[in-house]
């Protein structure tokens, strides 16, 4: 599977990062060798933690449409990203965690539709 131009992250059901590709690491400014030490919530602003945890829980049990979310790079700057989450399966089709696809984007605007379930701005991903 070709993930060039997209960040790919595998998360455990506890939110720990098991894998992140180079695009994602570069996007949030983390060294590839350190990413497995982190929780995905380490990359969320404190004021957005509750919403991020709600989205994480929603995606454990159902499919939330792609959404736009503000991440916190390790240097503290904000990075807006289009995020799409799906189930991550083992080679024998056992549910393991969540697969997160991340693409850098511009900040959300008033023109974006807000998803009723997630409360996040949404727009179709290309």
C-alpha cells in the first residue's frame, strides 16, 4: 500500500503509537526513533484533549466520517490535518487497534460542515 503524501499511524486501543511513517513524523516534528514512545494524545493541545478522546472512543466502535483536527507538533505549533480513522486488523483478521491516515491541510473554516457525531469540521477527502 502506498502511503506517500499521507501520514500513516497505527494506534493501540489505549492510544499508544505502534507505528508512524516518515510523513507523519515530519508533519509533527518527531524523530522516527522516538515516535513509538508516545501516545497520540501527546500530539493534541490540552484544550482539545476531551474532543480527541471522544473521537478515539467513537472510532473504537464505529466509523466516524473523515474530519479536520488541530494537532500539536512537538515544538508546540499547530498543524491542521484531515484525519480518517479505520480499524487495524492483524494478518489473521483479528481487530488490533486503529489505523489513522493524516494529511496536512489548511485550518478549518466557517465553510466546513460540522459532523453531528464528532463535532469536528468535515469535508470529503480526495
